[in-house]
C-alpha cells in the first residue's frame, strides 16, 4: 500500500511530494508517538564535498537543518530530542575544521538563548558531554542557553557535544564509586536503576527511536546504555538534505514495529 501511494505521488513531482508528506503526517498523527527520539546528525562533510563547499559550510547547513527538525518535532508533540553533534573523537579532525565548528557552536548556543521560537515553545536546552574539553567561549554560550531555558520542558533538547557513550558510563562508574567509598550507598545496592540515575539522561526516558542519516549503520558510541531497546532507523540522506518526509517515514517505521523489550 505504502509503495503504491508513493509511486503514484512521485509521478506528480513536487506537488506529489507535498501531498505524500501530508498523507504521511496524517497517518503518523493517528498513532502513538515516540516519547524520546535520538538522532545522529551524519553527512555534513560529505554533503559539502558533493556540492563543492568547505566542510564547515556543510556543518552550517546542518545547523540550519536542526532548527527545521525541531519544528517538525514540536508539530508532532515529541517531548524529548537528543542529537549527536560532536564526539570526543571528532577533536582529531583537521584543526581548521574543529575551530570553525567551535565558532559555530558558540554562535548557535547564543542564538538559542534568545531565540523567540525557543521561548515561545518552551524548549529546554541542555548539553551532554565533557564540556571541560570545549573552548571557554563555547562553554559560556552553552551555560547561557541552559540558564535561559532551564524552567522550560515542553520539549527537552539535549545536544551531545564532546560526547562518548563509553566515557559517559565511565563517568557514572566513578560517581557511584565515590558514593560507595563515602559510605553513601552499599556495593550490593548497585543496580541498573542506580546506574541510570548517574547518566546524563537521568531524568528522561530512554530513546524509543534512534535515527542516523547518511547511510552509515552504526551508533558510533551514541547513548550506548540508553539504546539497549531503542528502535533503530537508518536513512541514506545526508543530514543537510534531510526532509520532513524522511522524518515522517522514520516515525511510521517505528509505529509499525512490535516492541517486546526482550519479552
């Protein structure tokens, strides 16, 4: 059925795509939405290379796409969104590219702190990762965005920067170990619930759906603990070219799956 509808609308070109998008939107809105979506924003550099731009221009386009993506999430009333923007391993990239990225992060977090749509829609902004490895001006911009939105919660936007899932678990182990050494908790009382309470995502549900763009099919250290029972969806489109119809297809795919959580 889905393929028949898509093929019929595809023949109509842009108008057909618009109709298909509306068809998908109505379909997904009639079913249960994921409470928490994780997304790996992959393909910025390959997109830039494809269209003849510098790598940092691809990242700029990717940042613009994230603004658009948040509007889609608000429209669908999705409460929690976690995006993987920059891993600790990305620091090994070309120094010029890393420098441009840091300037972009500074600019975008400053914008988030005062953005009319962020405040209108009560979006809470948080950054997960090792902030101490980021330049001071980036940390200050992050702090400002977090402070200005800390009382919101209609949509929780969590941005992973300087992040690595293994390191997150190591940090949680260290926190728990200190509490054991200080006699705050007993060793035998350590369980999954306690570990989860020491992760960045301690006050949020685990992601129901994780999307990765660009055609790569791996998590690359993203939310390793939290993704144990997440549904995974891989899309060939580079992140700057990601369309609303691509997003709706991912939601539809999630809605057709039977989630048994190991049972």
